C-alpha cells in the first residue's frame, strides 16, 4: 500500500469515527429528551431524510400538537434496531411515521444481498412495534425517489429501480402487520420519475421546499 493510500484510509477512518460519535451524541440527546416529552404523541423516526424533515415546525404552523422527530442521519436498519428504544419505543407514541432502510440499499459486506438484509430487519422492527406498542397507529412511509445525476456515491446502488423494489417490500409488510403504507413523495418527481434536480445536490437529500411538498401530502394522515 502506498503512503498516499494509507493516508487516505486514515482520513476516511477518522471521518467515519467522527460521524459515529455525532450519531451517539444525537442518540444520547434523544434519551434525555424522551424523559420530558408527554406520552402518546406523534413520532417521526428514521434516518437522515427523516432527521432533516422539519415536520415539527410545519405541524406547529398547522396547530398540530405533540410531534417529535427522532431521525438520525446515516442509520441503517441495524443501527435502528440497536437504538429502537430512544428512537421509537421510549416516548410511547400513539402514532408512528417511520422511514428507515434507504441506507441498507448498498453494497453489503461478504456479498450479502441488501434486499434480503433490509427485508429481514424491517420485519423485526415491525414485530417489535406490534409487541411493544400494540395500540399505536403505524404509517410505513415509502422511500423517496433519487436523482441519478447527483453527486452521492450511494447512487451506484440506490437507484430508483432499487427504491421501487424496496417500496414493494414495505407495502407488503404493512399489509401483513395491519399497518398503513403511504407514499407522499410523488410531488418530488420530474417527468422521468427522478427526484427533481432543483431540489437536490447529491441526488438523495432535498431542500425545505421539497419537504413542504411532502408535508402537504402527509398532513391528511395527521
């Protein structure tokens, strides 16, 4: 290995360690906040596309009370299962909106199939919700479209075809568990079915204007 390659790996390892530390800080903050929030509220949870969703602000503007966001950027379903107390169960919500799993659409270690991994973990998540929050209304949100011309390296695997395949799995799980599958991302698509370029730089994440479009389609469930 060249010195340049070694240096690059060290930089990548340091960045990854910092990112994990930031995730742990967010999780610890959620643990502390959960001790104060009223039980029985509406919880939004998932990974970065949920964390960045300013849903509490939009709900406040609409006069919708007790809405909490417990998304953490970068989370996979493995991370979510490990932290399912603080990010879902502990606030004892009466209504749950969940969008987790897009970070599982990736090249998996040891050649494991991402779809099988995601399906198995999402089934575990649904089972835990059913057992621990049997009275909760659960809305399983469809994954959002991507723009293949974005800058994110994740787009090598996270294509709209892969997203559609994953959405089919989420829909089937929702039916199996008696939950509600909702797709509120239709207004984000261009004529080719891609995430509109004007709303994104990396092809995956999007701006506040796009989130407002999402919220306008979502609020009928609130």
